[in-house]
C-alpha cells in the first residue's frame, strides 16, 4: 500500500539513524522507499531541508513534488527554506490532494515537529506497519503515516466544472440578451473557455505525471527484484502487482 510517512526525531543524528533504518528495511524487502527528505524545524516555524549524500541511494521517481508539498505545509505560513540541490522538490498544494494528505494529518505532525526537531519525510510502499514502527520507536522516532488515496475530484476538476456551469449560464442569457449586451457576454464566454481549456490541460499534465511516477516506482522495484531472491523477491514482485492493480482501478474511476 502506498503511503506518505513523516518520522520525527529529537535531533539530526537520530534522523540520520532513521534514514539508515529506512534503507535497511528497503534492502530487506520489508518496505520500498521513494524520494526521502530530511527536514529541520527552525525557531521561526519554517522548515529547512537538509541535504545529505545518503539520500542518493534511494529511488527518486519524480514523485517528489508530493513529498515537497508536504514539507512546505509542515513549515506553516512561513513555508520551507530549501537548499540549492533541493529546489526542485517543492510542489503545489494540489499534490497533497493526490497524496491523500489532509489538514488533520499536517496538524498532527506539526504538534510533534516543534522547533529544534528533525524529521524524515518519504513516499513508501508497505504491507505491515510493525517493521517500520518497531525500528523507529527503538531510536525515539515518532511515526506518522497517511495512505495515498485517490481523490476523485481535484481542484482542477472543480475549476473545470465551475467554468462549464458558468459558460452554460452565460449562453442561456445570451439567447435572451439585447444586442448591446452580446459583445460583453461573448467576451466573458471566450474568457471562460480559455480558463476551461487551461484546467483541462492541467488535469492532463498531472495525469501524465502520475503515470510516469508510477512507472518509475515499478521500474525501481523491478530492478531490486531482479537482484534479489527468495522472500525478498516475492515481496517486491507482489508490490509491483499491487501498484499496477491500484493504478488500473484509479484509471477506471477516472
């Protein structure tokens, strides 16, 4: 099952230990980890992204915009301070809709991620919570997770529906309008049509991005499976099948 996780620690050395645990669990086949980030909460309330060479050993799928958007939300109104190599990480709040992350989840994490504390944020696939929770709790980590759920109606979908409804209303009014009003009504319709086409294109772009991210996850898992054997290979192949099945179900809803 695909999830977003945040593990909060008292300091950076503990967070680095937590990152090491994620790598071990990934290698053991207990979980699969993508696009991890380490962030520190500053006295101002912002979060600082900590660059670390160890991050390069994890699979990067292009799905880091969801992780980045979550990091930004954890920084509250003042947002995130991002290192030079992490600038591409920050995504739009719309990515949170697709990740299934809510205000409640962000608030729960923010109550624990207080100034001076450090967190590991990642996109993972896991079947059981115990392996991750047990290892993280053993070094003082507090684990938060949220299943990545499919949001049937996104902001772009709502924009599209609103523009269509307003256009239909204007067309109805146009049929009954006097000549001196036609030009203004037509201008409004043209404006809405442009906004509608923009919303549709945004939806298409995000759909293509999700497809690319999903395929990148599958390719990363397949590469690991090809180098593994026994139970570890079985788990990784089962995850591949689950991701494909999950995507097919979501695509059918669309």
